[in-house]
DNA sequence: ACCTGAACACCGTTCAAGT
DNA sequence: ACCTGAACACCGTTCAAGT
């Protein structure tokens, strides 16, 4: 089968999803694709560029469009949820997406949509830009949490009964100890919606705007 | 000089800051420390564990305490800013801190402090946990943006005049095009404070609480 | 307990050679 | 234009040997 940039990028994304980023090597990828290692370099200039390609490919698979008849609050919410889809659809690729600077247009698309929504709701340019940045920061941070790299109490242990506790010194961590039950609950949907709601309402409070 | 876990971790952090994560190898580190490669393994079980150590070391260098006489809003702000200090003090290590699950107590300390502040302000346990998670998500996302991995318009190019524009198709990106000026401004302080303020005010609105 | 060199099984990428 | 193998300069880590 023909070797293609797209085929290579796609194979890389699948390999990451299957075995993690550390499993990705040009040699391994070539073997998976049934070609010589150096053949890859006819379509991709370097491994770094390949990973950029994976990030872009995943971003471009998200649909950021939203119902233009909905309230701007609901549109922003829909866009945020679309973004978060990345963590659900490509959990192990999320870190790749989020850890490399987006050089492509695909990375700017969610921002374009969000800006359009906010401007359409009557927000000024600077305000819209600032609000979008706050949303993006929150969403990106949420992705990282969901993917499991943000400080948490529940330690993933293969052998231990699900949701075992990190050993905590109650003297040093009185709050974490007394709130252990709440901290162990990991409902990413609810967590995400909670924070998203905070931001949406705070942005709505910035100024009295009427539906356009 | 004696080889020590702390000395190794510290050297790794400095090397990351100087030349980036990709420059870190056990061999390079050993050379920097004037020892044989394998000597490192007497103090650190693996490279991955070493990077965990770097993350922990950086987290433990942040002072999350806040003036207990200040309003809870100001305390939360102070804690958030302390967290953000990481991006200023160790920009190139930030990704390391933020990309690996915190297994140590040092990673839980900021959460402990934030929980104490919110509970002291009268928030319920579950509410406090949710709010803290929203804050952490926002802060972590902000760190990533500040360190330069979040979609942005300003493309860092060594040769181009500072702040050159990504080539944008005005038809596809009307908002980004018309807001190019605003999007190019990169005032991380202002951006961070703007979003932090949104969250603080939204959390304050969750329920009428009086100072404790 | 700590250090070490040799060795193993890998890397990404350059280059020169092929079609 | 695309493919390729050999070669180069690296990796992390195991192991057996030293002190």
C-alpha cells in the first residue's frame, strides 16, 4: 500500500492510543506500515514534525460549530465540550495535542468560533479575546486532569482495590484527609460542567448583553 | 563531590532550564556531574523517576501559604499566583511538572491550602473540592499558555520581526483576522488575572458567604 | 553501600545508492 | 519522485565486577 503523509500520521496516532507516546519510534512505525524506516522521511521531515501532524490531525477532527440560534452561553458550552471530546476520543494523544505549539490553522479554529460567538453576543474585541483565553486555559487544564496528570488523591494502582488512597499525614493534610471521600470521586463530566458554568456565568456578568 | 539524589535532580532541572527536556539524558547528566552513567542509578531508579523528582522538587519550592487575615478571595488569588510562579521561575520545566502525575505530597499541598481557604470561608466540602478543581484546571492551562504551547496567533520566529502573523485566510478566519491586533498582545499577567477574577467572582456568587 | 565499564537492544537522522 | 540499507552518533538499562 502506498506510503502517504496521512497514512503515517494516522498510524502514529493509533500507535500512541494503543501503546502510548513512548512506544512511537520511526522504526516501529515503519515496521507497522511495512516499509523501510527511511521511507517515512519522504513524507515527514522529522519525528517532531510527525507528532505535530498528529496533534493537527486530532484537532482537525473536532467539530467546533454550534447552533447559531442557541444563546451564546449554550454555544460557548457546546464549543468547550467539543474541545473536551479530544480527551474522550483520544486520551493518550491528548498530551501530544496539548504539549506542542499549534502552528496550523486547525489549532486556531476553536478560537475563531469562540470569538465569533462572543462578538455576536455583543462583547468587545479585547473582552472577547480575554474571555476566550480564559476558556481555553480552563479547557486545556481540564483535559490534562481528565487524562490523569493533575494532582489528585486517587492513585491509579493496578493491583490495589480501585480508588486506593495515597498515604496522607493527617497533620500535614487535614483538609485532604477529611475530604478524602469527595476528593476520590472522579466525575469528569460533572467537574468540567461545574467549572465551565462558573466561567460562563462570570463572563455573562461582565456586562449586561441582550441576545443578538 | 558526593553524588546525591538531590544533586542529580537539581542538575536535571538546571539542564532542562538551560537546554530543554530533550537535552536530558542519563549520560549527559552523568558527564555534567563528573561521574559514570551508572552511578546515577544508585540514587535514582530510572530516568522517568528522575523527571518525577524534578517535578516534585519544583513543586516543593513554591510557597502556597497565604495571609490568613486576608479575604478568602485574596487568599485564593495569592495561591493561584504562587502556582503560576512556576512558569516564571522554571519556564522550561513547567511542561515536566504539568505533564506527569504527581505522586508526591508536594503536589497535593496547593490543593490542601486552597481547600483550607475555601472551607474557612464557609464553603461545603463538595463545593470546595469542585471549586479547587476548577481553579487548578484554569491555572494549569494558563501555565501551558504562558509557556507557549496553547494555540496563539503570534508565531515565535527567530528571524522574523517580533510578533509576525501566522498567514491567515480572512475568509476562513474573519474574527481572528479582524482581531489580529488584540490576539497578538501577549500580556500573561493581565490574561491570568482576568480569568482568575472571573473564577473568583463566580465562586463567590455560588452562595452568600460572610467573612469567617 | 556506592561506584563503574562493557555490553545489549534500542534510538533519529545523514548519506549514497537505487528505481 | 519515491524507496532503501548501511552507517553514525546517540539512547536507557542490565549485569558482573570492583571498592
